[in-house]
């Protein structure tokens, strides 16, 4: 679902955005949408990083053990896939 957005931008900013969109081979709408999505995603990554840092500070060994267990589980699964002919 989309909604129309009307806004005023400084002339120089609009011109730069149009050139950047043209360089990327997309419309201005797609360019702006991607920029907004990137900003939101970066915020989510920052929030996740803060949560991980807090978890490490609260119990440093737990996160390491969990990470190793996931790594080992994935390695076991991948090895099993190779032997049964799966990709």
C-alpha cells in the first residue's frame, strides 16, 4: 500500500537526488524509498548492536557459548547435506 507524499526540498538537494537516482538507473521515488529503508535498517542494526553489547556485559560467556553452538550446529547440518547429495 502506498500513500502520496508532498514535500518541499531545497533545489540543490532535489537536483543531487535526481542525479543520484539517474546514476543508479532508478526513479526518484525508488531512490528515496531505498534511502528511507536504509536509514531504518541501519537504526535496527544499531539497536541490535546495543542489545548484544548489553547481553555481553551482563553475561559474557553465555553469548559466546550460544554463538559456538549455532556455528557447530550449522557446520554439522552442512556436512550432512554434502553426504546425502543435497546442495
